[in-house]
C-alpha cells in the first residue's frame, strides 16, 4: 500500500483554474484500478498552496496512473498555472489501523 502526500505552490491568481483542473483529475483518477483515494485541497492560509493526498493499492497501480492520458494532460495544465514549487513524497505503508 502506498500513500502520496505533498504540496504544490502555484500562482495564486490562477487558483480557480487550478481547482477546476484538479476536480477533473480527481474524477478521472478515482476511476483507476488500484486507487483508494485521490484528493487535492486548497490551503486555508495561502491561496498559492494546494495539498495532495493519494492512496494506492500497489506500485503497479501508481505506475499505471503516471502513464494515464489524463495525467499527461493535467501535468501540461499544471505547468501553465505558474507552478512555483512542488514537494511530494511517497510512503510505503506496511500496516494500518484506527487512530483511537
């Protein structure tokens, strides 16, 4: 099981355009085999920051995601949104349970 988490910093003037593209990307990705969760969320303190959270069954599912046509389209769109910074990490999870 894999968890992807991070942040992307964009031109805040392009936030609405970024959110529109993110909704399409979330809808397409959530239909992919092996995807358990896929969320972009805006930061409450900064109009420029978007948080990323993904949950995948396997590396193979994640690899297929990176090869998907909607990923290529989204990356091209993101590049045009004044991408300023990107910090995203992959976590390999060996176990999971309730917080409380």
